[in-house]
């Protein structure tokens, strides 16, 4: 007689369980770093504005924007 396996129930995505829309994902650190570097290069490589580049990159990615 074959053993019947109990079907596993799928767990809900934690972000969905806490009311966050499925498409509203936080950008990865790697992706933010890539875009921040592109922003740095785009403005001529001026030093001293790394935080500004980082926060701008996060904002662009959160809003669903593409790389410049």
C-alpha cells in the first residue's frame, strides 16, 4: 500500500502578509550601488557627494525608475 503524503500548504509571502504590495520590493544593495556609481559618473566623478548619490539611487529604484 503506497504511503500518501500530506500536501504542504504554501506559506504566504511575509511582505504580502504584512500588507506590502508584491511589486513593492526593496532594491538590493548591489543594484543601489551600481546606480549610485552611474550617477557619480554622470555628474563628472565629483567627490564628496557619495551619500547624495546613494540616496538618489535608492529613490529612483523604489519609484521604479530605470538607470539614466
